[in-house]
């Protein structure tokens, strides 16, 4: 997904939630919210960060990893 802005830190990589919401659009984002509900997310500069691996699993139709 071209417009996703990957944030790379020493211990994690991910995308800001607002960026994910913008790129996925309303319908797909709602599916993503249901899929990731209850999973751990990160924080970057006070904003919610979705881990790269979690978004990739969702986009590939794989289940969450507890």
C-alpha cells in the first residue's frame, strides 16, 4: 500500500493509526478494527502505532497472533 508511511525504530516498525485509516478507507478499516481488537499496539510520539507485522497479517488474510 503505497501511501503508508513506515516508522522504523530500534525495536519495532509500524504505521500510525491515522495513516492506516486513511489508506484503508472506511469499510476496510472497520474490518481491520474488528480484526485487531484486543491486540497490543504501540505508541509513537503520543499516537497509536500499528505494528507492521500485524497490518501485513491482516492484509494477507491471516489470523491475529496472541
